[in-house]
């Protein structure tokens, strides 16, 4: 699904934040991305999301060389990816329900066919009573759960999550991780960036470890 070959990334004229990164991610796989603060985890996720272009090296996604894709081609690939950002990126003028349903609307699906599914997912993540609330009145943990629900509702082929349990209590964090595991069982490849070693230790999953801009893979 994803192949990086000798990828390097720098911002402007600064030093490389990622150096000679080479790895692959298979469809249906589950992995954690970890490393100290400033190691480049968010930059690597943004490359996988096609929000950044590498300074050098090859990135192939869904059998396409990303360097040769048109703007529309990149947009089409991104529709196959779900993303949970640390800053949530909910739309303040939309209710919780409307934010979560947005990926399905973009795909042109009929609300009558998905409303019950969206409501059920919101109840599962503990937002059943916040369906009509706007993001400005939600707590940080509630926004995090809404962002996660939005990322998974369309069952993407690839899910990228940047510290998805960072704003919730441990019990809810475990429940959200189970949601990612169940999504993975249905065929979605999952990449979760986290600092939480204890959380990773509870799952027998591959680890992608960044250190000083270089990636080490532990299967």
C-alpha cells in the first residue's frame, strides 16, 4: 500500500528532519509510529497523507508514484485515507453529527443510508448526547472522539492517527484503540503515532521507531 525508498525531508534551507527513510506498509497491517519529541513523527505522517512532498527519494502509494500525480490525482488518493490530527480540525459551524458525516457527504452518499450508522458510532465513542453540539462547546476529549469518529466512518483503506488517545482517560483510550483494531480487522491499514509505551506494550503490533530523523522497523 505504501513504499518509501531513501526518502529525505527538510523545511526550507534547514537540516533534514527525515533522512534515508525506507519502509513499506502492507494493506490490512497495524503498526505504531513512535520516537522522542521532535523525531519527525508528524512530518512522516504528513508525507503519508500527501500533505508534504519529500525533498528526495521515492514515495509510492496505492501503486502510484506520488511524484508524478496531478493535483486531482493526489486528492483522489487522499480520499482513501482517514486522518486524526492532534488539533482535531473540526468545522466550528457544523454539529458533531455533521462533522462526523462529512466524509460520507463528500463521497456523495445519501443521508438516509448513513444516518443510523453515524449516530451508532457517536454513541459508541460516548458522544450520543452531543450529536447536535457545535465544536466550540465540546471539551478537548470530546473533540478528539469526534475527530476519530470522522476519520473511521467511511472505512478508509489507510488510517493515520497522531496521538489519538492523548486527550482522553486511559479507559476511553483503550476503547478507542479497540475501535482501530476492529477497523483493521475489516481491512484498513492503521498507523498510530504515540508516545505511550504502556499502550503499545498491550498490542503485538509492528513498531516504526524514529530517532534523529532515521527510521528503525521492529516487526
